[in-house]
C-alpha cells in the first residue's frame, strides 16, 4: 500500500474534507509554521467553506487566516492561544462564531473524550517515512517535541502528515506512529524553525525584570519547597526565564538536585539540566533551538504528550506533581484573578496555554510581572478576562514588592521572616495608580461575544467581548 500523495490538494481530496468539517493543526513551529496557511489556501481553492479550525495555538505567522475568516472559508476557531495579529481581527468581530479557548491540558482531554471532534488532522512533521512514522527531533525544520499533536493523530477521523524530509521506512526514534496516519505529503518546506523563537523567549537584561526575577527566586527559596526532588515549571517570558537563572545559582550553591523541569522548554532549562539542577526534563514543547538539540541528544530530556503534561481526565500528569510554577500576566486583580488572554484595552493577545492547568496543580503558583506596562497598571480592580482564578494563585512578584494571597498566610509569614518586601495587593494597585494615574474605563461591545474561555476542566470561566 502507499500513503504518499503528490500534493496537499490531493491529500485534502482523498481525506474527504467537506464544508462544515473541523480540521486541526499543532503549533510547534510557532510563527515559523507554513502548514496551516498552505492547507487553508488549498481548501479555499477547492471551494470548501464553513470550516472550524482546532489549532493548539495561532501565531502571527498565521495572518493569512484573517482573509479566510473574511471569505467564509473559516467560520469557527478552537485554540489555546491567539497572537496579537489574528487576535485583533477576532476582537473586532471578524469571525462568524465565538472562538473557543481551551487550555493545553483541556484540549487533549476534550479530543480524547469526544467533546471536540476532529474530521481531518494535518500534522507538520520535520521528518516522516512514507507510512507516516514521524518526529520533530530531526530534519531541516526540526522543532523538537510534537507533544500537542498526539491527541490529534490518535483521535481524528483522518490524519495527514505533511513533511519536508522523507526518510526510509521504518523511521527510527519516531514520535507519532504510522498506525494513526492515512496520508503523507512531502513539500518543499513546512516552516522556518527560526520562527520558534520570539522576543518573549529571551533572557532580559533590564534592571526591572532582573529585580523581579531576584525576588521571585528568593520567594521560592523561602517557601521551603526548594530541596532535593524539587519540580519546577517556568513560563517563556523574560522575567520568568530570569527567575530560573537566579534559581540555578541558588540550587548549585546549596547542592540541591530537583526531580524534573516541565512545560515549554528553553535553553535556560537545558542549562539547568546540564548543571545537575534536575534529573530530567519533561518536554511538551521546545521554545528554542537549544531545547530541540537537547531533546535530540540527551536521554534525560523526554518528549511527553499534552495529555501527559496536564490533561484533567488523565489518571495522572506531570503537572499534578509540580512544586513551583512561575507564570506571567497582562492583568491581575485584588482577588488574584489573572488575565493572559487580552491586553489592557481588551484586545486578544494570547491565551491560557498551560497557565491555568499548572496553577491549579502546583504547590506554589507565582505570577511575575512589572507593576505597569505602557503606563497601564497590571494590578486592577477587575481583570477584563479571568484566565486563571485567584484561588489557584499564591503570590504576585513585582519590582516594588510582593503580594501574597490572603489564603496563604503560611507563605506570607515565611517571606516576612526572610526579609522580603511583602505588601498587600491593594497597596501595589494604589502605588501604580499614583505613578500612572487611573486607567480609563474600557468600552466593550457586550452584545458581541468574540470568545468563550474554558477552564482546564471544560467549564466556561469567562467570555471576551468585542472591542
């Protein structure tokens, strides 16, 4: 038998894709991804309409999606994250139906339990053999882990692997097995791996971010959780990465060896693995090319699925054993609710990703952020969107001080004993307003829901309105 097709167009026709169906994509090449755009271009040329896209994330490289929304080729979008370019169009009401935002753990759970049905999955694979055994570890477009694509491959009605490097059968050290794959297409390029890296995944040098990071590392040290067997996840934002840098120095100085680092992995986490700070890395997504190289060459650096990462319906997950997670925020309110979906003006610029997944599981959930951005306070009376509920957030770290959730008096006492600058969250809000002035009320179209935000367990936690 042969699974090879000559073109993406042929694969679409053979898959039986029709109007009104749902197609899926992963985002491991981030803004460097070409696959989503190529598939939609062919679908449009075939006259296919009313598609729903289920993509683990949408990035700025997917800007052509806006045109397909305008033309009616795409009328629905289910995703965990939307970058600012497409997010602006969605916020302005371009899409026929509201976006459904899930989390990185909630998405595979809904696919596996049948709540989210995929008709055809298109999987960009840096290397594949003719039967569809494929991986992201090798090839000119190597992106590392394919963790977000496993559920798509296993549960979609039809699966098309699109690759730019065809290997002899059988491919050794594959990630996704041929048993799930219907068709294989070889193209010139599935993406640019340089697009994996963004400005948010680089270590900061500015003094504000470094002060926040130093405070953050000291909070972890004072919490009592930093000891042998420690497990840790950090976000890919600058201040979050810098926390890892300071934490590395503390762990080496005190001879502490953690059990595992988790999540989207950067070269900074790879350095901590090499330095002996952790026994292993569990990697659902590589955020830079150093992480890709490590996954390819180091047996202690393990590829895991999104279900293994944080699915609420899995029997256990890596997230469920986390000690500390360091995350970012665009807004946080006095109830410690966090917004990572919109900016301060209500425009969609992101999404939960794994934010609420790990916040609900970790023994210490820390938000690190400057007190204001573009003269807008991040501490507000009410966030524009509740992405992560305040009862799962323990501490906010800013350059002006540290606010502890009232439900964590035990932690507050430890931080005070360590001499850290603990403040009430309302004090931080008042200070920010003194510096920046009071923010104007944001006008939103309450008659136009542009997105529904689902919590990791599938319940609706909030709605985003048109701007």
